[in-house]
C-alpha cells in the first residue's frame, strides 16, 4: 500500500513540474510586453526597464521557469539584483517558499493574494461537496431501490429540471426570495471560523453552497442510481440474497460499496475544480475567493497571479487524483497490483 501511494506521489510531482513549464511557455512566450503590463500604462520606458529587471522578465523563459521552480522550494527575493535593491528599494520583497511570484499590480506576493482568497473557495467547496454527496447519493439510492415507481421518476425528473437552470439564476433566485423577500436567512457574507465560529461560518455558506450543490446534484443522483442498479444485478448480489442476508445488508455492504469507485472519481475531480474557484457563484454572492481573484487578475493582466492560480488549481487536481487512487486501493485491493 505504501509503495503504491509513493508511486502516485512521485508521478504527481512530475505532473506538477510539467504543469509549471507548460504554463510559463503559454504565458511568457507570447509577444506581449509583460513588463509594460506589470508596470502600468503610465510608466515611462525607464520604469518599465526597471520593472522588467526586478521581476526577471529580461531573462529567457527557461531561466524564468527555473527561478520559479527554485522559488517553490527555497523562496525568492524581488529583485534578485543587489544593485537594483539599492537604487529601487520599493521593489524589495521577500517571498517565502513555496513562492508563487510577486504581483507588481497589487504590490504583494502571489502567496499573500492566494492565501487571502483560498480559504473562501475551500470553505465554499467543502460545504457544496457535502451537500451534493449527502443528498445526491441518498436520492440516487432511493431511486434505485424503487426503480420504475413514481418516486423514482419524480426524483430523476426534479433533479434534471434543477440542473437545467444556470448557476447565476439559482444564486440570484436564492438572494431575491430566500434572503430579500422571505427573510429566511440574512444576506450571506464570508466569515471565517476564527472570527465568527462554526455556526456563523456555516450559516453564511448555506446559500452559495446550495447553489453549487444543486448544479452537481443531478449528475450524482443519476450516477448513483445507475451504479447501484448495476451492482444489484451482479451474481454475487444474488448469492448474498440466497444466503439469507437482509435487503439492507445486501444494499449497503455489497451493492453500494461496489458503486463507490466511480463516485469517488467524480467527487475528487469536481471537488478539485471547485477549489480553484467557483467564478459565477463567487461573483453572484460577492465572495472574494479564487474565482474573483482570477477574474480581477485577468482584467488587470496580472500574469504572476494568474500563473500562481493555475499552479495552485492544478495542484488541487493532482492531489485529488492521488487521493482518489489511494481510496481506490482501500476500496478495491486489486488496484494496488496494477
């Protein structure tokens, strides 16, 4: 088991290095004047030249990538040139490892910007994934057990109807009716657990979390229903029933466990994608998470921040795949031998 996990981790690190290289090639190999964008439209040519040297844009792309990877391990200083530090002290910034770069546009390290936004997106993703797993898997199991009945058709039909509505519609609907018209909940605004406690933190995440959960709910209901029905038709299920096991035991101990493998894959990938930011939901509810940071950075042409977001989001996906693979090995020992 440990050897299997170690192999997956090594592969994950290699993928992360490849991700950083591809990202640098895509962003910095373009003909755009990166230093001009970083400095601002009002900068003189001299200021642009100083910005270019301070941020390392005067070096070839492969050297910039090497400095970036080195910064992830040991940190970086901006600027690295000692002479430039003496003449332009306003650039002096220490970026501790893992350093994701320095945003001249915001005057802060990318680590700081992402550190401010990530807790919002992580909190939102955790609440959403718990909601859609609890309700999606439960409704999927119920629909499978009563296959062909009016309850089955009602569950599948209702979830598909909800799925047809776009995310911004659901978010605006909750704000207009649940918050403003009916006054069931207060207007949501992110409050960390340290500031307001678990109850306040969760209360402010219910509506945006529900908005995201409803988008994913239909897929999990249909997939759970299909996988459970497929498992219930297997020979070992008939054997278990022939031995006299109760229907509940057959369903939860045998059929559902076999159906978990594809659901684990879906959950891992969907959760990782949300950690990178739910752009529409965060914009509707005015949450300053990774999604909003991505939009703002794109509009300002803040390449260091965009690259940092891409690397962090890619890291989430790679970690999610590693965790999914390990969960596979725990659910089905045969995977370890592959």
